[in-house]
């Protein structure tokens, strides 16, 4: 459940009875390595409208008690009816409020005890990161300060050279000298009770416990693979013009070859031609280290195409015991028809705080390596998809025979309403036991065959455990099946040997395909009959007394 606050004023909370504590048209955009933004409209009748101030105080969006966004008001637009559209920017944007003077790293810190310790047995990247934030925090108010958090990015040699001859903002310095440099990494703002922390991760360490899954909460999916930055050869350069020209030529791997000052990929050149990039590492002073960096850069970056996956999914975080999606966490995507079954970093998140069904997430940070073999594999995959589609169409035609226009329209209608069926099923859940630990979810699947209509109702009981602060789920699934066949309605639980058959003129209990009890217009037939109290036949009554003797009257 989301809550929106400004300072100590509650702007929105659906749990409160006050009908005036609402906002309209909220838009939230959260992203890794970005400040994020949020906007919303406050009507003239809102009790705290007059308290809102531009660039003063913080707007806070909470998921329960967990803050997922803090920002400051940058714009306040009043319309004809007195409503105000409020626009905010994430507090990480405060890094644009300070100036980092010209510097040379590490020369300026040669006598600094903390730098010496970091260079000897610590992490010089962590030291440099903390130095930038210290410069920022010394220039701004407490509200604008950002504390250094966890730093897992490092240099293999624990040595970096960075410098600037100009005055630049703290944000520009962190961007250009750190996460957009050869170091890479991800910035993630973290909101705590004692302030705001900026983490600098080499890889995102946490996981969303909620899964994006086809036929459950996945509504739409698109993927984009960008080949604009691909290269098949690299000319590396180190400090003071260092090259790899003096190292021996020849094969470095089965695919990579060194020739003069260049390393190229045989498969890459064969597929795309020779595309050469010049990349400079100012912190590399040894040619063998430069060769190693060039090999890794070409194999990991040059021959790969970044893939961005945009999903529209129902955020099930409104259910008790289910955590909302959170940006900057690994997220499982399972969609067999689209060929996805893995975890991807959630790079962008646009939660709809009023309607979780409109939540949009962007998964990225992945790459697909495109050599000739990969292209062939993709082509074969597409062929299999098309062949499978054709086989299914042919199978339906062969089994169904002549399909009328009415039936075709019905099938089309079913396809068009799949999303509605999924959403309806997701809404039909019952909570049991401990509300914080258990829930039951009921989903429905329709299937149309040539001679029958089937309805499968699946009840999933989920137990939520807390493991190291993250929710983990365990499931138990029970499926009830309803089959409309030419011999009537068949009802039974999946795996159960007893079924119920119901037709116009008969009700029948069947065990292992053998009728055990049936009721027709002619009477009741049963292999066994157990009477707990009495039997009436016309005016004759047979019943048991307290001594279990049968009395006929």
C-alpha cells in the first residue's frame, strides 16, 4: 500500500477515511543511476495544498513503511479550477547543486593517510567516491546531503587516474569519472531514517521476490537489441601512449587474434566486417595488462548487443504478503513463448500507485552476443516458432474439420479476452491463516478441444518466509477440473481417482472408471449403502435404537 507525504503532511493514503487526502494523475519514474522523478495533481480542496513549497522540504513516497522515493518540488502549475500539478525530482539531483574544483587523482592525495591505506589494502575507487560526496556535502544543507553507501566497484590493479581542469558538478564528476567510465557499475539511491545513501554496485545484489510470469501477471512484453555500438576489433592505448605493439602476434583465444597494435575477432569480422574502436585506459602502465583489458572489452562489450526488455505487468504488491517491485533488484522473468526464463536487473520502474495493473518495468543490463553461430541459432529458433505455429494450425484443421464462422468468432473473442480472464483470476484470491504469512490464489484456465470444453481452476497456497530480510515464497498447488463432454459434465480434482459425472438424466460417482453410485429417474444404484439413522419406504420406517437394534414400524 502506497503513501505519499510532504514533510509531516500526508498527501495520499488510501487507508485513511479522509476523502480529501487524495492525489490525481500520479506519475512515478524510478531508474538505476538516475535521480528519478514524480508528478501528481492536488485539488484545491486538499487540506495541505497551501503547505507545499518549491525547492523546500521533501516529498516522500512509501511502500508501506519503506521509502522508495524522496524528492523536492521543482514546479507548481495551477489550473483554471485551482488544482495544482506538482512536479518533483529525486534527491540524487541535489548532486547538481555543488561544484568539484579541478583536481588530479591520485597525485593530489599522495600524502593523504586514508588514500595510502586504500591503495595498500583497500579500494581506491571507494576512496575517490567518498571524496566526491564529502566535497558535495560540505557545500549544501543537510536536506541536500547524500551519504556514501556500499561500494563494490573496484579496479583489478587497485589504481585509477582521474583528473579535471574545470569546475564541474558532483553529479557530472561521479558520472564521467566513475560509472560511465571503464569502471562501469550502477548507482542506487537508498533512503534511510537517518538520511539518504548512495550505493555504487558492480552488480546489483538484491532480488525482487515477485516474479514476472507469462499467463499470471505479464500483460505485455517488448525487447530491443541495440547494435549501434558493436565493434569487431580494438586498438587499445594505455598511459603515456602505451600500446600492445611490442607483444607477440597470434591467436589469443579460439576467436581473438592479436595483429600489431590491434586485437580482432575472427567470427565478428566474418559476420559484420572489420569495425575498429580506439579505447584508452589512462590507468594502465603495463602492456600485458593493457592486452588483458582489451581482450575483455572486445569479448564482453564489443561483440555483444545490449538488450532492453520492457514489460507491462500486474504488480501484485497490493496483495497481503507480496512485495512491490523495487528498482535496482534482479527480477525473474519467465515467459516460455518469448524464450525468457532467467533473472534480469530491473533498471527502470514506473509504478502506478493508484492502479498496480498499469505498472511498467524495464529490464536491462543484459546482452546477447551475436556471432555467426548466434545468428544461426536465432534463425533456427524463429523457424521452430513458425513451424510450431503451422503445425498447431494444421492440427486444429485436421481435428476440427469444417469450422463455422460462428466458432471462428468465438475463438477470436477468447483470444482477445485472455488479458481480462487473467486479471479476473488474479483478483480472486482468499487469504487464510496468518495474513502476513499465507495467501491463497485462484486462477482459471479455459481450454477448447474438438469434442469438449474444459475449465481448470487452480488454487495456489503460498507461504511467505523471511530470509535475511527478503521474502521468499513456497507454493502448493491444487487443480480442480471441469470437463463438458458428450457424456455430460465431469468434475474432479487433479490426481484424484474419484470423479463426478452429471448429465440430463443421471448423476454418477465414478472411481477408477467404475460407477460406484448413480442416481436416475428409475432410482438409486449403489455397490454399498450406509444409513446413519433411518430408512423410509412408503409407510414403513426402519431405524436403529440406542442398542443398535433395528426397529420396523
